[in-house]
């Protein structure tokens, strides 16, 4: 069962006039790296490095990591 939480009117990037990562932006990533297999440990390290280099993105990266960690929990409800 999916959560009934309401989303804000739009992500901050949209409200600020910037383009957020969308399905369209994710496609090139999938095409260039889609055949690779990575561990969650590797992904977590890349996210930490990204946040170290881009501290303004700490909150969105934390939200993404939390969402990824809870994907199975939503399926069990």
C-alpha cells in the first residue's frame, strides 16, 4: 500500500526555475551506466562524496537515500 503523504506543489528546483532530474534526465544515465552493477555500499559512498562536494544538496540526497532504504517497507504495508 502506498503512503498517502502529500507532496509540496513542486520540488525546490522547479520552483527556483531549474530543471530537476526527471525520467528524461535519467535516461542518458541509464544508457551510459545501465549495464553496470554496483553495491549499495558503493552508491552510499558516491552520495557522501557528492554531498561533500555539493553541500547544498545534503537534504535532497538524504531524502533520496531514505526513500531508497524504505522501498521494501512500503511494499510490506
